[in-house]
């Protein structure tokens, strides 16, 4: 029998983060080292928002942890919103996010 090493979800997120940040030109550092999580549907594709965050120095993750800084949400009823609220993480709407970019 062969034993294969298992990959933790955090390993997958790091790989995903590297893939997402490649070939994105950094235009500012307004989100420098801030970790974002997106939840819900938005007026533009999530991939576009993720690229904007990365281009402005931020980091995008798929799961909320105590290290998450900002959750961009569509509905206050989502499980990610509730988890962020419980952990005291800043929660903003897409409109508030767009205002941060101005």
C-alpha cells in the first residue's frame, strides 16, 4: 500500500492565492496585507473583485478565520457574514467596497 500525503485546505488556499495573484499589476497599496473574503453575488464577477483587491495590495481567501480583516457581503443572512460578525470582523457591502477604491 502506498501512502499519499494529504493536503490541508490552507495549503490549497495558498496555492489558489498564488495562482490568483500571478500576472496582476499592483496599482496601489490601499489594501496592503488586508485579508478579504467575499460572500454572495455581486454586480460584477467575483474574479473581477478579487483581481481589484490583489491589484490594491490585498489578499483574497475563501474561508473566514480570525486573521480575516474584511468580509464583502451581499446578504446579512449568509453563514460567512454571521461567522464574521461573531468574530468581530469588519463587514462591508459591495457599494462600501467600491467607495474604498475611490
